C-alpha cells in the first residue's frame, strides 16, 4: 500500500518508520512552520511540496485544523484524521456538545460566552464550580483549559485565561465529580472496531499539580471485540446512526466523566491522540497500515493484539511545558534509545540526528519522547516501563513518577462502578 502522512507540526512523523517496516511505501509531507520541520530530521525523510494525493492508497492527517487540504485529498483517495466534520466537532466546543445531546449522550450543564464580564456575572450568580474551555482546538495551548477549584478561584483567574486563549469564545461547563475516562473506536462507515479506552494524566507534576500538558502519560487497553462494555453502550455507541449518515471513517474518541449512576460526555477527539494512539498501536501485533487502510476504505479490518494493557510516559526537558518560542534547547544528547526498538515501543517527537548521526533534541518544544510498555496486567506494564525509562538518559529529563498509582486508582474506580463490564 502507498501511504502519505501529512503534518503541520510534526506529530505524525513517528508513525512513518512503522509503516515502512510493514512494507508500505510511505511519504511524509510536512507543510508547517519552523522549528517543527526539525522533528525527526535525519530519521524520517520529508517532502515539502504538496504531492498528488491520487497517487496514494491512504492519506493520513496527524491533527485536525487543516480541513480544506483533507477535503481535497478525500476527493481522490481514502483519508483519515481531518476534514470539515473532524475539525468542527473538535474545535467548536458548542457543536461537539450539541451533537452529544442529539445522540442521547448526557452532558454536564454548560453555557457559552464571548464576553468575559458576562461570564463573571454568571459565575457570581450561580456560585458553582466550572471548567473553562476555549474554542480553537489545536490552536490553543493545553494550559488554557482550566478546572476551577471553586467559583472564586475561577473568577480570580478568568481575565488571565481570556488573555491566554486570545479572547476566543469559550464554554463554562459545570464541574462533575467522578472518574475521567476516554472511549475510542475506529469506524469504517458502518461499524465500530478496535474499541479501546484511555486513562490519561494531563497535569505536569505528581499528584496532579502544575499546568495542564494535554498528556503526561497514559494507560490504554482494548475491549473484547464481541462483548462491548457499558461505558461504550452508554456513550460512543449512541453515535452509530449519526456516523453512518455522515459516512464517517476513522478514529473517534469520546472523553467522559463517569459517576456511579451517570456518564457525561465532555469532548471529542476525531484524530490521532498524543500520546494515546502510539500506546494503543504498541498493542497491535498485526499490520497497522493495513488496518487503517481497511477503515478508510470502508472494509472490515483485521487485527491481532500482543497483550492486554499498554502504558506510556512522556519524557521532557525544560522549559517544557512552557511554550516559549526559540527557548527550547536543541542539541541535547539522548542516550539509551535505539531507533530500531522505537518503531512500536517509543513515540519520538523533539528528536533529530546531528551531523554525527547521534540522537539529540531538535529544539521544538521540549517534548522529547514517550516510551511505551505493555503487559497482561497494569502493574506488569508499568513495571516494564519503569525499567525501560531507567535506561534512558537526557540531561534535565523530566517525568512523572506516580502514574502507576493514579491510573490504577482510576481504573479500579471505573471498574467498581460497573462501567467496564
């Protein structure tokens, strides 16, 4: 199969070596700004001129937000990862919630605002705890989503949040006490396949302190292909008719909060997830390119798994998680990683080869890599990952050390409440 990976920020580059190893002719089309052109420089060859999409059997977009290009490609070949629907459902928070409501998925009470003073009056009137969620999807820093500790806490921070999110429209969503868990599946226009779950830890520091990074590590598992769990039936499965009508093909993830009695939909991710997609794909023993090609073409996919659970841990260097353009160091040596062993078991990002063919940081944003390990139990998976991380050395390397405890606690919580049955 001939595959094209299209990328604006370099996130899809790390998938290319696997497709090549599987025997697919694979090109990497980068069309974004500097310094993201340095992601995996010297490791993955890139083309900078827009290719003829019709020459490919499968075109992948690693992020939403560039729907015109994806729609152009979809006219002549099979596409996964972006398009008008994908960009809208992720970037337009209100639309995403309204689609959940239309499908019969519960959502927390919410209000949309485009005026910060109106939002302040609303919070003072209701005196409730809210989550601030700006529109904009991939254009927004992860830190601009903020879970208020109280009504007063959010009021104190609201002006700054508005500035950080560039004054865009935003939603205040009522805080629900429960366990956050994502359910993802791959839809081929007719049916769901590879239904899986992610427990993602988004805060930078242990005990869920510090800024929101989007992901500091995660736990992923795949559900039984026949007996789908209650969390799927009460959530994502309710989108089946809608997705059939749209002839949607690709991955779709519903992030939720579950309580002992209810599931609440929070947001959609209709694209590859970072770092959860790589964690999931480490579980797939069979040909990943063929699986994605089947989904995109409307065929029934086939896949084999090599274990039950998979875990990942994000390794970074300062000033990450701050996004300070031009301040992320390049040339920092990286030891303990072998490229041949990273194809399935380590997601690479702020990495390149220097003129001596040595692995170093590329100076993009400080998110260096995300090693992955798998096992038949959560404990076994984390134990293997801890051993793997011990062998990696990067000066000033940063990572969380409590993710085994936090993910197990959340898994057991969802399990006890009956959502995983």
